[in-house]
C-alpha cells in the first residue's frame, strides 16, 4: 500500500465524520420511505409489491441508493437491504437489483481510493484494518483470492473493497469479482425476503439460520486462513532477516581476517 506514513489529520477526521453522518442520514431517509410502507402493508405483501411497482423507476432507485451508500459507509450491514429487495421484487429480480447496486457502490469506492489514496480510504476504514489485508498487494494469486473471498459469506468484504483500489487490478476484473462473487450470498438473502413476502415463515426461518451458519463458517475459515498466511509470511521474513544478518557477519569476519593478514605483512616487512 502506498503512503504508509500518511496520517489522517484532525480536519480529515472531521470530514470523515461529517460524510458518515450524511450517509447515515441519507440511508435513514431512504429506508424510512421503503420500510414505512413495508410495515404498514406487512399483512398484505402483495399490496406492498404493487406499491413498489407503482413507484416505477423511483422504487428501484431508492432501494439501490440505500445499498450503494451502505457499501460506501462500510459499517452499515447490507443484509437487511438484500432481504428487503427480495421482499419487494421477488427472488431473482430482488437479487439482481441488490447486486447491481452493491457492485456500483464497490466500483465507486475502488475509483475513489485509486484517485485519492489512503486519505480517502481512512475516512471510512482505519489504517490498521487496511493493513490487515495487505497480502492482496503482493500475492501472485490476488485476483483469485479476491474472488474466492467474495464468494465466501462472512469475510470482511467492506475492507476488501477499500483495499483493492490500491492495487493495479483492472476495472473489468473488479466489476466481475464484486458482481459474481457477491451474488450467492445476496441470493440467499433475497430468498429469505421473498419467503416473508409469500408468508412462508418456516422457509424464512430456515433461510436465516442457513445464512447465519454459512457466515459463521466463512468467518472461521477466513480467520484460520489468515492466521496461517500471516505465520508463513512472518517465518519467511525472519528467514530473510537471518540470511542477511549471516551475510553481514560473514563479511565482517572476512574483513577482520584480511585486516589481520595485512598487519602481519607489515610486521614481517
């Protein structure tokens, strides 16, 4: 990652806080206009879907805007919006709407980080968290790793989204990873939302339990993989340091031996 010594100033922190407040406010307002009628029509999901359809493009854009901002803010969970999309639009349409919105949000973050660097990223993600996934910067399998970790629920995709802007990953590759990688988890959430819409509460409970179990399993897998990777990286760094130290000691020994021989030659003369 570039600009390792960059420190976020007080002014930048204030800017970050203001941006977060504005994003939270925007998401809150949008959610209100989506959730209020959803709750009012909870006993008649068909009526809510009809209401959303009546809104036309506006209904889609409102929900997509909320999910777009959720990705940018990084701390707002996206699950409830994905469930709402499934409830409002059905399984496939809801999943596609959510996936497109979150992909656009990920692309926006990617481009902003690439343009403004650490100073922008640290407005939303701490430097410590960014450094925790620095393995993406020097891995020959970076693109494959990113795709796999996006496929697995429970991984810190918000951090990945901000880190990828520091790499030389091509934009089409990033779009593919975010759109395809996120889709399985989004589909599960949309299925659970659709189950509520069809008043199939047993299916909804099963889907929620499945999502929780899969997320926990994914999180454990990622944690174990990262510990193993960090340990391997530390061992390699120690080996390099040891080799360098040995080379220095060897050079000093040769230098000392040469010096002793020179002294002996002078004495003999």
